[in-house]
C-alpha cells in the first residue's frame, strides 16, 4: 500500500487522539510519511472526536473523503463514517458496544479491563489495527513502551494483538523521521532564532505552543510566562524585548484583537516582537476548534496609526519552522512587529518533519549600538534603523509610545513628528527588497492554468493541482507582498483560481491588485479542503 | 545627557503633587544608580515624569506600565524597576495587571499618583473618586463608591503596601525608599492634590496621620479610611512580608538543548 487513510474516532475522553498518535508513530517506524488531521468539538467529555491519518510513501499532506481503515472506539463513530469506506481496507470496531456489524469486531473494553484498565481500550484497538495491517508485534511494542503506564498498556496490546487476525503485509520502506505538529515546528524555529521568552494566554489553536515550550523550560534556555490576559501578554513581552530578550507571543484571532494596541505600540516604539496568530473560525467565539483563514485582513491591519510590519503565512510544519525563525530574525533586524499567521490545520496537525529545513534555521545578530554615555534610541540614519542598546549598561535607553525625538523624549513639534514618521518609513523599501530576495512565492508544477493559495489550503491545493495538471502558486508573505516574484510566477498563466478557507476571499481581493482573478474556490465550514473538492472545481 | 535632569519643559500645574514625586524619584535614582534603574509609565498627568527624569524608561500605553515593568524585571532582574501609574491608569484601565503583578510577587515598585480623577482628559471620575464627585462625566455627582486601593493590593497578596502624601516630602522620600528596597512587589500610593480639578491639599493635611510602625493587623488599618470622607487617613507602611519573588521562582536553568535533540525525542 503506497497511500492510504485511516480514521480513528470516539467520544471525547476515549483517547482517540492518543490512539491516532500511536498508530502514526508505528507507521513512521516503517518509513511511511504521515499527516494527521485532528477533528474535535470544544468540549471535554462526550461529543465525537476523530483523527484522520494520511499515510503515504511520498508525503501527501491533505485529507481525502474516502477512508481505507475505519477504527471505531464507539458505535457513533461507526455510524458517522461507515459510508466513507473505500473498500481497500477494513473496519475495526468496539465489539463490546456494537453487537454485529460489517468488519472486525474487537472486544477492546473486555481486553482492556481484563489485563489493564478500561481506559486502555484505545491501545487494544491500535493493536488490532497493527496486526491487521501487518505491523510486527515487536515494532508495536517499542512504541507502546513509551506510553504512560507502560506495563499495563503492554499487556493490553499483547493480548489484543494475539486475538487479532493478520489481513495484510506491510513493507518496511525506510527510516523513521520526527513527527511534529505545526505549533512544535514553529516553536523550534523561534528557538533557533534565539527565543528567550514566550508569553501567552491559552487559546485554541495556539495553546499547544504554550504547552510545548513550557515543557522545554527545564531543558532549554527559555522562560515561559502566562500573564493575566492578552493585553498583559503583549505589553509584558514588549517590556522584556525592551530589556534585551528575544520575545514571542502566541494567540488566535480573539486574543490578537486584544493585543492590537500592543502591535501599534511595537510599531511606534520600534520594539521587536514576534506574534503567532493561529487562526480558527470566527468571528468572535465562532467555531473555536475548527479552521478558517479569515484573519488575513486583520493581521495586515491590526493596530492604529501608520507603521510597518511583516506578515508571513506558512502552509506546513517546515514552513512554520522556517518562517517563524525568519520572523524573529527580521523583527530584530528592522525593529518592527512580525506576525506569523498560521491556522489550526497546521498548528494542530502532525507532520513527518523534513529535517533538511533545519539548515535554514539561523540566528542573526541584531544591529547593536556602542551604548556609551550618549545614546539616541531613535537615531535617524540612512536606513532608519537605529542601533539597539538595552538598559543596564552605560547608555540610557528611552522607549516611547508617544511620538518622540531621537533621544526618545515626547514631542508634538510638527517638524519632529514628520521627521520621525519618515525615519521609520525608510525601512519600507529595505523590507520589500529583503522579502523579494527570499523565496516567498512557491511554484509547484507548470501550465497555463494556475491555483493561487496560502496557509494550510496549500496542502490540498498542491495535490489537486498535481492531479489536474495545474500550476500551484503559494504566497508565504503578505507584508511586504512579494510583487516581483508573484508576477514572475504568473508568467504564461491564462486562467487563475484562488483557493482559500474564508467567506470573502480575503487573499483573492489582495491578489486582484496585481492580476485578474477568474474564480475563487472558497471553503468555510471549518473543515479542511478535501483534495477531491478542489479537483472537482477544476474539471 | 548623563545627568538625571532633562531640559524638557515641565507642564504640570503649579501646586501639583507630581513635583514632589519627581523630586524624590530623582534623589532615589541617584542613590541606586541611573544605569541600574528602569522606569515605566502609563498615560495621564503622572506619566509625564518620563520626560522629566533622564533614566532608562519605557513610556507605555494607558493602564499598562505595570505589565511593561513586569516584563523588564523578568528579562533583567538586576535592574531596579519602578512603574509610575495613576488611579485612572492602574485602578480603571489596567487594574488586572496591578492585581496579578501583586499576586505573583513580581519584584517591582508601583507608584500610584493618587489624584482621584482623570486629570489629563480634563476631569472625569475614576475608580478612586468619592461618591458625589462632580465631574464632566458625572455632572450630577458620581453615583459609584470609591475603590480602596490598598485593599485591592492586599487581597491580591501584595507583600509591601504603603501610603504617603505628596505634601510631606520627607515622609514620601522615606516611604518610597522602603518600597524600592523591599524584595518583592511593593505598592506606594501617593495621595496628591490636583490643583486644577480636585484640590484636596488641606483635607489630607487635616485628616492624615503617620503610623509609628507596621501595624499587626494591616487589614483593619487599610480599612480605616474609606476614601469617601469617613475615618482618619493613616500614612506609612501597612504591610511588609518576605516571600520568594516571581523572578526567583522563574529563574532559568540556563541549560541549552539543541533543536536536533528535541526532534530526536519526536521519532
């Protein structure tokens, strides 16, 4: 089997997500590439959670409507997804809850209760799958051993494996690679750029950055703080950045709305800061655990007044690593806020991580002043970038939210007001050149017909484009907009379709400034594009 | 400019309590050392102190000087960090930051310029204005009751709580020094007259008294004056407690682990 998809589901609290992880890790050991999409409602007990695991030789990162293996921890899962079966795989269901059905009935509750604990029924279901798909008992046990309560889990896995039947053979095709989520990848990118302080208030789908970095606190040289609210988050982070720490904040649209005053403060006070905005379906509380790409306009415009910013839009885990690393380096280079606009289906999805991207992880030393007796925090020079000093040395460092003179003292003098705004705007052409130098527009395939996409939509668009013979153009920076590279990518294109997950077509409206847009393919039900959905629109 | 003084024009009203706060701040910073101090301020009359004192500073947004100060102290615990704020600034707009900084015992000093109205926006009532206070936003008199600043700090767990009066510069100097010396979160409320909108000079002079020592029962002392005309006004230190600071508890181990190693654990 070169490319198959597994759906594992149950009620919240039944452990379908950890079972999905277990299966992903086992298949990773056989060298298969993994992409896991998590689908769950905003609740703690009950409801219906499922993970879709795309398993392929060539690292396909989108989900398909059809499912090859359906693993049902409860009856509800079976009923909801039975009609999606491809016929290439099989169903394995909880026989303790479902009397009789098509597929393999596995008494997972009985097994778990007999030799372990009832909660371990998810391990039992995984073991049934492992045997059925042709995974060796040894490889399965290697992974089960790493679970919490390994002894009991091993007993449950062994017993279930014994009882199950082998249905397939699975070829070992290569070495395992790290399995990371988008949020983990971006955290690592930030660490490579010297991240020292992370500030966040919990908000789905950014919360796992907080968990991941807090978990690294004892290992890594990073401090993680959870302030009282998002207003506190960004202002505290700006205080830390002023005092010399590479600081980052993370949130979703609602929290970012609260941070907007801080974005503006970073703008005028020229305090570097990286902001992770992981989108979910809005407006307001919206559909909190589901995806949308509807904060693009907001990220580009949040904060009152005129100031510059970077806005990057990664489309998978490797790009999340690279663009967050870059965002931090560029924010400190130009002393402007840098926003990484990611979305739920990257943040919380799990990827087989291509480690070659680590070569792009860099640490750029910021431009530092001499920091002697006299220091103008806002020195006006050729490039508008004043060398940085931090308090604690001989230099007096004066940051200001008001318009100010070069020394940082408040001013309302009309000439001074003009001078300092012009000073900050000197960075604009430099930032634009910098962005054009980097590969901020990716092109997959070729042809007269092209899909333009961004963020997580790129994953399904790329697969659909490949199948339909369309060129796929992915935009990774919206501020500054890589105009030259985008226009190069458009050469020879006669038909252009924009693919994104929002109701208005926010990126399409921006793209219209540079070219004609023939059609928009929009999805806004909170769920990711299926490959077939885009494909149907192209044929 | 290596001197503590700035050449900026001072725009506070004659008789404003802010002058006394500026004077004692400069004196204090000279003792600590200019390069070992960082100050923050929000927005309001209080905040103009930033432009009058030549020291490391971050002139922030309305209500946020405490947040900035917490961030600065966390980033560089060697610095002495003071947040200057007003009653409108930190008891209205930014009260959550004040409460949580006290709760986590962040080792900063918060100076509340207590003039009991929004002065820079030309007289509206704040959380500290007495009931019946006639202002541009309460022409018939404030219908709300005032908040007791010290009670807020106390219930949040502040480890140092004090009050002084800008009309008594010696007491102010002494109390401010104690607040800055305190290891942990310290609050000093400075009662001050607002000559433009709310002249309370003689009221404070006639109704305040200095406590000889830190009271055994701070709760009771804190409630002695109700900010609304009832009770005598105690000045001095109400509470002083030793507790580990937030920064001590958050100190990093400093051990670096490579990204490659973290990734290895993800296989």
